[in-house]
C-alpha cells in the first residue's frame, strides 16, 4: 500500500489525465473489480448475460471521468478501494434491474452471451492499453474549453478560482463540466455510476 503523500500525488496525476497513472490504477485495481463482478454475477445467475470486462471498463471510465472533474476527495488507498467496490456494486444493481425490467428470457439470451464469452476469452487487451484507451476516448469527446475546465479542476482549483480564470459564475462552470462529462460518458455508451 502507498503512504498518504504518495497516494495524494498518484490521485493528482490521475485527475490531470496522466496516462501512466491511469494504467497503473487499471493494472492494480482491475483484477479486484473483475473478481467482484464475476462473484456477484454468479450469485445473481447473470454470469452468462454480462461480461466482467465490460462492467469493469464502465466502472473505471466512470471513475476517471469523475476523478478528472474533481468529484472525489480520496486521501487513502482504502477509500479508493471502497469507492470502486461501491461503484461496481451499483453498476451491477443497475444492470440487474434493467434486465429484470425488460423481462428478458435469460435462456434465450444465454446463447448470445456465450458467444460474447468466447470472443472475450480470445482477445484480451493489456491493462495499460485499456486504461489509455478509456482516457483517450473520453477526452476526445470534450471540447477544448471543457478539457481546460477538467484540467484546472484536476489541478485542485476550486470552482471560484476556475470562474475567475475563465470567466462566468462558479456554479455555471461546475454545471458545464458535469454536463460535459455526462455527455461524453453517454456518447461512449457508459453507464452512469450512482456512487
């Protein structure tokens, strides 16, 4: 485990969009998330319908999105673990509810899910590439002004300081970035996390 000062530096790098920090986070925490997803899916009888990698990437993308917007105040690695576990649990609950609300026939969908499992087992991207790809795809969907807002927020500036620098009201700038992040996540087909 990292000490508090190294962890604070690590989180700052993630907020700033540092690809190496993102890749390190993916490499370190992806196995934890995927284990949890597989366990929960097995318990709920949904393991043939959802791929653990898809859920994991959705959780990580949501984390990167919100971290870059400065929505998390993480001081210790244990807080990050709890946050990722909560986000994963919420993601699975959301997917399970959606599945039930659509009253899908699990047996009919099982054969399609098996095809997805075979495809996933044959090609697994490296963790470093996965982290970089999530960040790049997300950042491509932001305008230059939105990227600037995210960068200033990632540097730790509060909304008042950002508004002073870029103009406008602090609340308006916060809403602007939040909406941009939600739009980018929706454009990538990522689920909103309720963490």
